[in-house]
C-alpha cells in the first residue's frame, strides 16, 4: 500500500500537535503588553526571547500549511465544483469566525479592566468602523487574522492544484514571499490612513500566502504519489538541515529583541528564515511518515484548532490572576514565561476538549455540526 492509501496521517497529526504547542509557546513569551519585557535588563530578556525563537519553529503559518494540505486532499478525492468547495469552507471557517469575533470583542474587557485600560477597549467596541476590521481582517485579537485570511486563500485553490501535478511550483513560495515583503515595505512608507493601509496590506499578504498553498499542494502531490522509505529518510535529513539554517537566519531578529526590548522588523534573511520555517518543519514530519507514531497524536490533533482559537483567552485569564494576586511582581521574566506556558498549554487543550463535549458549542472549534444542522438532524430523528 502506498503512503496515500493509509487511512490516518499520524505523522501529519503529530505535526499539528507540535504546531499547537509552538503557537502557545510564542504567546507565552511576552510581558503583559505583548512586548519582550522592555522594562528589564537585556540579560533578563535572553531566555524569554530564546523560548520565543523555539516556538517559532511552528507558528501560525504552519496552520495555513496544514489547512491547505487538507484542502488539496479534499479536492483531489471528491473533485467538487468551485462553488460547492468554497461554500463548504465558508461554513467551516466563517461561521465559527463570527462567533469568536463577538466573543473576543467583549472578552478583552476582562483584561482591560484588570490592567486599567477598559475605556480604550470600550471606545473600540462602540465604534462601528472597528467592527469592519474585526470581521474582514480579524483585528479583534492578535490570532484571529487566521480564519479570514485562510478563507481568502481557499479562493485560489484551482490555481494551487497545478502544484499537485507539477510539484516544482511549490518552490515559488520563495518568490511570492519576496514580492509580498518588498511591496508591503513600500506600502508602509506611503503614509496612508491606517485602516486603508491595513486592507491593502492584507490583500498583498493573501497574494503572497498563495505560495503556501502551492507548497502544500505540491507536498500533497509528492505524498500521494508515494515516497519510498529510503527517500523519506533523505527528505527528513534535509528538513532538519534547512530548519536549522532558517533558525540561524532569524538570530538577528531575536538578538535585536534582546538588546532593545522591542520586536524589530523582519526584512532580510530573517524574514525568509521565519516564513520558510513551516516548510522545513513540515518536511521533517513528512520524511518521518514511516516512523512508529503513537495513535495518541491523532487523538490530540483533533483539538489543535481549538487550542489555536482559545489559548489567548486562557493566557489572558492566567495573566489577570497573576497580576491581581501580586505573584507577577515576584516572578522573573523567565519564570513567568515557564509558568504561563506550563499552565496555558494543558488548559487550552482541556478547554478544547470541554467545548467538544458540549453539543451546542463543539462547532466553534470545528468538532461538531453547525447548530442548524444539529436541529435538523434531531427533527429528522423525531
């Protein structure tokens, strides 16, 4: 049986769990304002920034890669019409997205109240213009850009399908990212009104991220055709090497954060190191497809999407508890990061499991039918 004939992609599921861990680690490594502990000495920022750099072995871009790989599999097996495929993705992505936009729009008030900036958030929430940004760009919370951007990428799947037949097209990711980087830098320098600038930048980002789709469809094509065991090992070794090289390329970015207590701008090879890292890590897991993976990876992978969606809320609640109790004042930045991650990761999985058990909410993390579908099913059963 070829690799494509397997019923479960356990190596793929292991990668999904790894990505969920990476995203939680990334967002556990900052101070309460999202910065690299600007108020402390550089030596005290070293380990938090180091942990951040390790988390970025698998960040949010990896979730784009997962979703696009699965899209390649779906359209290859079922060959749906364009309208049917996009309609299905709109239901799977945009309906939960609306729920989480409304949730985070008001949930943020909890942290804002605890840290004394509630009037600023209330001003945002009561401004209708901001809601356009919430729903069109996902600006309601730092991680919510994923869902509308992913849906926009799915619109280009007929173009991406060419990479399944001609995997060499996957290499064009380097080109699309380069064009995106160059053009976004130009747009930033024009001094446009902020809202207009954000919409233009997102449009350019979508065009650039289509390269992830081409790479994902290309890797699906290789996996579908079957990669022999020996060649898989070679692929895995190459993945490790290029992941290490990509990490080296990001060192200047993280060194700047340690020295200055602020996130710099990814513009040169540190840009490419960051945005090409998901491909390198994906190749590591693809090259390890013949390894003896535990089925537990597939069990936990079911909740990876939920972890992505809920972990900012979990982190915020934990930060509020630390701040209100005064514990945060006695913790070093390194201790704060380690404690936050140790709590946020399992708690995010537990919240996702809990949501999956509640029939009326499981759909919010992609693990249950939509509310109207569930009611229709019950009505038919009656």
